[in-house]
C-alpha cells in the first residue's frame, strides 16, 4: 500500500514537471519582447551581484540596514545552497532534453529556446535568484520610513514588492532555468525565513561569537557528510553539473560561479563573516557621515573586485574554494563590523 502511494506521488510529480513545461513555452512565446529586461534581471540581480554590489550600495543609507541585509541574505542564500546540494531538482531544459532522448518515453509537444544564461550548473529548486531578491525587497521595505504615513502606503509597498518578484519569476521562466513551482516555493521559503528572523532579530544579533562559529563549522561538516552519504548510496553528488554539461549547447556558457560546491563555499563564507562579527547589538547604533560611509564602502568594494579578479581558478578545486570562502568571510566581516567601527571613530 505504501509503495503504491509512493509510486503514485512520483508519477504525479513527473506529470507536474512535464505539464509545467508548457508554462515556460508560453512565457517564451508571448513575452519575447521583454527578453532584454529578463536578461538584465537574471544577470545583474543574481545573488553574487547582490552581495558584491547592491547590498553595499544600499548600506550607504545606514549601518542598521546594511547589517540586516548581510545577515538576512547570508542566511537565505545558505539555505538555498544547502537545498540544491542535498536535492538538486530538475531544470526545465534538462527535463525536456531527457524526454526527447528517451526513445520509449512520451515526448511532450513543447519547444523551449535555450539561451546562454540557461546553462546553470546547480539544481533548480529552490531558485536562488528568487529567494535572495525577495529577501532583499522585504528587508529594504522594513527599513522604509513609513511610520506616521497614511495607511495606503504599506499596501502600495507590498504591491511594488509583488511586481518586482513577479518580474524575477518571469525572467527565470523565460530563460527556462526554473519551473513555476520552484519560483513559488522559493518565494514562500524566503518570506517564511525572513518573518521568523524578524521576530527573533534582537535575539539573533545578541548571540555569542563562539557558538555561531561552531554552528557554521557544523554546517560545513554537514555539507561534506552529504557528499559521502550520496557516494555510499550510489547517488552522483555532481549530478546537476553533469546534466548541464550534457545538455548545454555550448560549454563556454557554463560558469563555475553557479556550481553547487562554489555556492556552498560562498554562502558558508558569508555566514562565517557574520558569525565572527557577533554580537551585533552595539554595532547597529554606530553613526557615521554619509560621505565617510560612501568612501569607505566604495574603497572596500574596489578591493573586493580586485580580489575577485585574482581568484585562483587554475590551481585546483581546494585552493579555489578556500580562497572564495575566505574572501566572502572577510567581505561580510568588514561590512558588518570592522568598517562601521572604523567610521565611528572617524566621525
């Protein structure tokens, strides 16, 4: 009986994946005029650019906003990367190519266009673009000076957030990198995480550094454990990368920055930087001049850009991942703790 239920659930899941391919096709057919916008959204609002460009720029407005953004998006992005590492779900183009490659299977009457941005090497669920973008919008909206305004302002802000999130969904659907259910669930996960963090924000900011560092190290140990558990179970830990190599029309379209291992190293590095900066209660109250903050953050991001250009990509995987982990940890640590302390002394 249990096996029958499980088999029915698996069949329904595959039916859902095949049916949702028509949604991707509809978006590509009907919204092709918006392709430049969709490409811009997926390229410039991807999680790496949020951490390296948009979050520091927004942080010029205030240290409390910057701290909240780094903390929240580091957590949300890490959850996304762990989910992709544990269970890398299908992407639409992989699924469609596999169905057409199966001579005995039922081929759906769907045609999807492949773009250079379609060659992602990580799993489709959850959508990291959607999760981090939704989290950023929610955090920024929480810091808007709406107190004392009319009651109509907040629904307007919520409508704007919904439209921006919808634009990200359509971008990912158009590029055939995500299914619709992956976008919807990713937004739900991000909203749930942010709501929980917001309720316990003061408690999280007051945590001791030692426990937080141990927790990040535990997450790293769990990621390594998942790798060896998959090997023992006969599951390919790099399944998503092999799928991308298998079905991407041009290997040069694939980027190492989207591989599951790189995402884990980046997000664990960001979490480690946040953990090393704890406790954050006093740092939130530091004040500094906008001109000082602007110059300090611009200088830091120029240095971070140079370090990104010097990434040792050709010297082995271990050195590459260790370098990225360290760079991201230092970047978030300086943004959240070292830079505000320095600017507070100068003011």
